[in-house]
C-alpha cells in the first residue's frame, strides 16, 4: 500500500512538471545550454592581452620581440594612437606595455646589458599574474633566435604593477562584488515583488486602481533601488575598513554610475517578471539570468579569454560595463571619457530593455 501511495506522489510530481513549461525548460534545457556556453567561456588562461610597446624607430630587437609576442597568440596589438605606452596602460587601452631601455634594446644587448621595463595593468589579477611569464619567454626566445650575445647576467625585467602593486585578491574582488551584488539585489527584489502580486491576485487591484502602469512600475522599482544603494555602500564600507581597499576615483562618478546601471538592471527584472507567474518560477528565472550575466560579465573571468561570439554577448551585458566601471573608479580613478562611454552603453541597452519590458507589462496585465 505504501508503494502505491509513493508511486502516486511520484506520478503527480512528474505530471506537474510536464504541465509547467517554464519550469520544464529551466530544469531540462537550460543546464545543457549553460554547459555549452560556459565550457567555452570559463578559462583561467590569459589570452588576447592588449600589448603596447615604447621603443625607438631603429630598435630591431625590440620590434622583433613585439612581433613575436603578437604572433604567440597570447597578445594582441593595443590601440596606442599617438600616446606613449605609459598613458595607454593608465587609460585602460592596454593590459601591458614594454618599455625599451634608453637607446633601445638592440644597443643595450651590444653593450652586454639587458633590462626591459614592463608595465602591467593589474585591474584583472588573473591577467597580471600571467603576463610576466609570457613576456619573459618571448623576449629570451627572440634574443636567442637573432643570435645576439646574451648579457653576462640574464635579461632583467623591471616589473611595475599599476593600481594593485601587491596583487591583492580582495582589491580585485570587492569592486566586482559591489557590481554583482547590486545587480542581484535589484533582480531578486523587483522580480519577486511583481511576481508575488500576480501570484496572490492583488495585481488585479492595482490595475483597476486609478493609476497608470508607469506608476505601478515605478512603485515597484524605486524602493529597491534605494535598498540596493544601501547594499552598495555597506559593501564598500566593509571593503575599505576590513580589506583596506583604496578609493582613488570620484565619489560623484561612483554614485552616478550606480544610478545609470539601475536603468538596465531594473529593466531586466521587470522584463523577467512578465514571464513568471509564481515565485518559484521567478526564483528559477533569477538564478538563470544572474548566473549567465555574471559569467559573461568579466567580473571574475576575463571576457578577452572567451570565444569571439561570447565577447559580443558580453559587450551588450550591462553588468560587464558596470563591473569594469566600478573597478576603474575605485582602483584607478576613471577619467570622464571612459565614464561617459560606459554610461552611454548602459543607457542604450537599458532603453531597449525597457521598451520590451513596458510593452510586455501592458499586454500581461
């Protein structure tokens, strides 16, 4: 008899799962999709590092080193324009710069000396830890290939780690966590709040009230923006007091960047709530959206390591722009041009998301 009751419960749950298409897709389809995406996205090997070089026009050896580095597959050419290598790294347009010794590396080797300065942008700790080994191997193999006399002592590399000299992991993680936790707070609170109204039936009361749909949306969004702001401040306070995280940039940019990010983040939450009718579905949707956004944001895994297709997906991910912006403001001191560019991306994506969110919100109600 117990076996029959157990079999009855088993059949009931399977039938309930099959009748819920949202839950069925989330459980059966999404794991396979995530496996395909993340198997190509998640890698700890640093690739496509943007490399700049500061050398004299007739420095044959340094030019050869640069070309070998580009050909190795680890590095790509940085857009240096007319700026020097130091400025390119400081602006974030290059991950690493090689600076030749005075007079050039060619003359330095002829004199029996050899010293190269390497400037590394440590905004991403995974990249910074890999660069020294990559470049050392490229330089030594190039010098041997050209049959230049090796100096009495091995070639010295003067490493300058910018923005995070000791490669402290918390300095990298805390700014990233600020962006991630703000996004999670907005996504969870707004999605659950709207879905809860739909599940309990009180959304009908709101719709029939003498208020517009925009009033309903704003009433559901604005309180949780304030909550997320407090969460952001608390994480920043803990990071500074417990881990000694510096704050180099502008506090005004930090707050404005948060407000700009709330546009696409809250839009995603409202759009997601239109496709969920129960809190269980909402939580599943939040997990899927949050996990995919996080892994394709560059907050933990560098986006440059991903396949080209996923890099394009990452470029339209608002969390990607916000995570890089927060890290730049806190550790580097973001310049106004970089800040404006990131804000423009987020506002553009946010506008598109809100168009669909509002349209779907109207038809759903």
